[in-house]
C-alpha cells in the first residue's frame, strides 16, 4: 500500500513537471519564432524522468 501511495504522488509530481517544462519550452520557442516540437517533447520527457528519480529520495506528501 505504501508503494502505491508513493507511485501516485510521484506520478502527479512528474506530470506537473512535464507540463511546466512543456509550457516553458513552447513559450521560449514561440518568442524565437519557431516551436521545435521534438525539442519540447524530449525536454519534457527528460524533466519527467528526472522528477521521478528525484522522488526516490523522498516525497514530503508520503512521509508520515
């Protein structure tokens, strides 16, 4: 049960990180005049993976 709670919290955090990275990358690209969707996707995916790896160290939402 504890792993399930951790996975849910880590997943929510990773999805938020992915969305934030995508928004920032799209915004930066739009200012430059051309949105490189491959760059947006790869940066967002990497941010999500890093978020999950960081969550292994601990999540305040899960600690009792």
